[in-house]
């Protein structure tokens, strides 16, 4: 994916079958209606307080830049997505030993100092929440989307403090609702949390797009619930993965106006080739789900998909059938 703002041009990835002109209208010759926009929070609109992290690391003699920390976060997310794709399990616990340890590991930092830094991170998160920063370009993108007439809400896997974070950052006024998984008692990628949010805003899944940074949580959950998913990939780590990947929310206003509203062929449901969305009444026993679209050569039209708490556990490598582009570093 690329975003060449210096030249006034923005280009976006498509499925391999899509025309790349991006200007094609739908079959009726009319523009699509504007979708309802449902956003993830962390890594999409709000971020760890990087200046606090830099200061705490410096106290322990470790020099880090905000860019290193930001890149480390997205490399950590990519590693988790790769793990979810390669293992027959639910999406792994993002950081079982705490965010700081996971971040330092992905950055190749080790030693006694990391214990003190991790403790400071955890104390800060318990006291105030670590995710208390946003960029000016997030506000600018939300301003643009608001002026363009898009309705928007937020839905986050969080600890009950999402509304307060958005209020403190002055972002809450952009959104009709801010849904927090702790309060709802549901978590992505369970499609039930998407259904709950859409019921509240009174919008159909087919008229909604979900935007987030974790492929096997955000795009998977959205697709299971019948929503199109847009994945954010600031570092370009998901080249070759199916679906629509944008750099960050700065690209969203232009992509919606130049591509989504004009084209019927965007690959917004990359995970629909595996299984139907699971009904709300579905039990947690292993079952057989039929794929609605064509699967890969090693994916049968009727494949056993084990489910836990109403959503599927992917079989190892099921989505990409071990294509090299998925496993390259």
C-alpha cells in the first residue's frame, strides 16, 4: 500500500481480480450509499502515550524513540496475526506478561531494566490508562469524515474506560456511540458484539464498514457478522494478505470517495471464503459450516470448523493455504 501525499496521489491495494483504476461505478451506474463507519479504538484512533514510555525507558538507561515504539506496536500486532493464522487456536492473548514485555521482546530489548520499565507501564495503565494519546491527523481525518456526512461510532475491546479516554482526548463528539467490550460483556471477534452495536445504532451489517488494525480480530469479527472490514497497516507488513489494507485513518476519506462509493468489487470480505457467519443461537460444539464463496485448492466446500463461544477456531493455514506471500518476513 502506498500513500503519496506529496504528489497529491493516493493508491490502495485490491484483491487480485479487481481493476486498479478505482473509478468504476457499480453495475447500475450509480454510486453506493455512504456506509456507516464503525471504528476500533487502540492502534486505530488512540495510541499508547509514547512520550511517557520514552521517559520511563530513559530513566533505566534505555534510549528509545517514539517512532521505534510505534513501529514496535504494529510489528507486535503483525506477529500476533501471523500466530493466529498459523495455529489452530483462538487469537492469542496479546500480551500475557504485559504490554511492555511484549513490546521490548519485539524490539529485541532484554535485561533487568525491562522489569522496572514494565512495572512503571503497568502502574500507569492501572492508574490512568496507557492509551491516552492521539495524533493531530486523527482529528483531521475525523473532521473530514464528519464534513463529508459519515455517521460514526467506536467499538473497542477494552476495560471499561474507553468513553473516558475519548472524552479526555476530545474525540467523543465525533461519534454517536462508544462501545466498550467490558461493558457489553462481549469481545471481538465474536460477531455478537457487532450485532449488539448495530442494533443500538439501527444500521444493517451490509451498510456498515469496520475499521481496525488487527486482521484476525477486527476483519474476522466484522466478516463473521456480515460487515465489510478495512484493515490498517501503517508499516506495510501485510503485503499479499487478502482484503483492503490502508495505511491509517488519514487514507480513509479519500479511499471512500474515490474507491468505495464507485466500485462494487472491493475485497471487503476476505474471510468469507472460509465460513458463513455463525448465527446468534449457535452452540459451542464442533460443527460443519459450508463456505459461501470459493475456497482455495486445499479447502473443501464442507470443512469442520470448531467453535468456541460462538465463533470459529481457524484451522492451521486455512485461509491462505500456505501461499508464500503469507509466510514471508
